[in-house]
């Protein structure tokens, strides 16, 4: 073997090693961060004022009407994603790497049910059924993003992230400490975005994930401004209703990303 061939092989090995090292660091941080927060940071209880939403209207016998009905957007985004998945319209580097995206869209569709149930009677007990499917969706997002860059470990990544995501919800309900759930949600999204920025994608349109993240950020801001937005719009729409619409739009952008992308030429 020539010296040039040796150099090329060594460069390829270094690139592969670096790629897998970055992926391993991302995965490790995502898995450990919620539990390190639970261990080292002060406990953070669910604020009961969270359940006091601006939308107090009853329409057609439905209390908190727009907060309930806006969950139809989640149902639509989740179902179109699952339908495209069933028709094999998504490009992915292997069957296993497709599974996390199915989990994401299943989680989005189930969020419509869980969130509607919660908003009919907002309290901690019903909020569990809102957050569990959301945890599935976040788990699918990070597992899908990382698994496409390491398809051989797609299933372990998916299983581990689903366990961490759902475990953070169960932990909150069992202990009252919401912090691991909050760290999980933020961490999964940030690491999915960072992986998109730093690791080569196996298909086109990967940058659309930035748009989805921006829409979800808008959802979080709208949630924080629930009452001010309701006041600003004279009660037409509340911030939390807008949160649902922005978050569902984020899921739809991911659907479009997966639908339009193609393998590199």
C-alpha cells in the first residue's frame, strides 16, 4: 500500500473517530443532564399558577375552549407524519433510523389527546398525560437526529432516550421535582440542533430543523406571555393557544423536512 493511500485511510479513520466521539458526547450529556440536575440542583416544584390559563371561555360546552380545540393542530401534524411514514415516503439510512421519527409523530398525535384532556381540567394529575406524549416526541427528535448519523445504534439510542424522557415525567410525578423534565426537554432540543450544526447529515434539508427549533422557541415565549397576549388581542387568542399552534407548526416543519429531503448525490 502506498504512502498516499495510508495517509488517506488515516484521515478517514480520524474523521470517523471524531464523528463518533462527538455523537457519544452528545448522547451522554442528553442522558445524564436531567439526573445530574436532580442530584445536584435544588428541587423545583410545579408552580400551581401554571394551571391558571387566560383562556377561560366555554364554547359549545367545551371549557377553556381554544386551549382544548387548538390541540387539533397537534393531531393533524402527527397524523400526516405517521401517514407519510406508513407510505415509506421518508428517506433514512436504514430501517432502524426511521423508527425514532415514527415515535416523534406518534408522540405529537398523542399529545393532542393528552393536552386536550389536561386543558379540560388543568391540574398536576391531568398534566402528566400531556407531558408523557410530549416526552415521546422529544425523545424521537433527538434519537432521530443522532441515529441518522449512527444508524447501527439507532435502536439503543431510541430506547435510552425514550426511557430518559418518560422517566423524567414519572420522576416529577413521584417526587414533585420538575427540574429533570425541564432539563430533558431543553437538552434534547439543544443537542438535536447542535448535532445538526456540527455533524454531517445523511440527507438534504437537515437545516430545516433550525426552523422547527425557532417555532418551538416561539411556542415557549407565547406560553410565558399567555395572559399578556390574551389582553393584547382583547381575548381573541391567548398565549397558550398560540403555543399549541407554534409547536404543532414545528412538528409540521419536521414532517416537511423528512418528506422533501434526498440522499446526497
